[in-house]
C-alpha cells in the first residue's frame, strides 16, 4: 500500500492508515490528528467550486465556476482548484516561490494575490501528471454527527469564509501597472 488521494487530488494519505485490509474506512478515532483533520475537512470542501474560477467570476457568475478537483495547503487555509487552475498553483508553487508558504496559514492568501495579479502558468507548462485508479470505487465514509463534528473540528462555510476573509477591494502590488 502507498500514498493515495481521497475525493480530491493533492492531499495524500497513507493508505494503510485510512483503510483496513478489507478496504473499509477506519473509524476516525484510529487515525492520526492530521489525517482526521484533512478527512473531516474534505467533507466540507469536496463539493466546492474552484478558487481560481471564483476569483475570475465571483459571486456574480457562480455557474461559470468549475467544480473542485484538487486541494493544496493546510486545512482551513487550503486552495481548492479545478484541473485548469491546478496547473497555475503548481507553477506558482514550483516556479514563483510559492513553496515558501508550505505549512503557512498565508498559503491561500499568497496564491490568491498572485492569481489576482495576473499570475498564471504558461500554456505549455506541464505541471504534474496524476494517476487515477478506480476513483469511483471508494467505500462509504462512516456516519458523522454534523453537530459533533462542528464542535470538535474547525469547519467553515467556504462561501462565507471568502466573503469575510478575502478583501477583493484592496490594492495589490502591480495592480495599477
């Protein structure tokens, strides 16, 4: 067994830690704190829209936004992306110094600022290649009481969080160039 992504590409889990030998999800209590946080957070963000699309189209045109396919960063300060904008994040991370934000709460904000300032991967940028094996063949997650989860784990509503934490009216470096 090796490292796997669950639901969205990006966050990687140790397959042996998450699944039993029978292929069933282990109870949350048996998982490490980091794995628990990420799996619980995945339940909140799996149906989200792409941050890049949202930064382009905003609340005025949510129908133009692609669904999430990948997640990078730390829970609650993560960047959620479609396949097209995932390449932008990979480019930013590898080529534009985004790697200095590893494990930092500023990860999402730094990427958003770069993206809003026109940052994009070159068209011929190859990024990374993903290997997908039976992405639809996952066991059902264990039932989790929503109220208990919210009390124990930090959760957010992505839409509300964006409106409250992302000030699109502020001046960004190079914005008047």
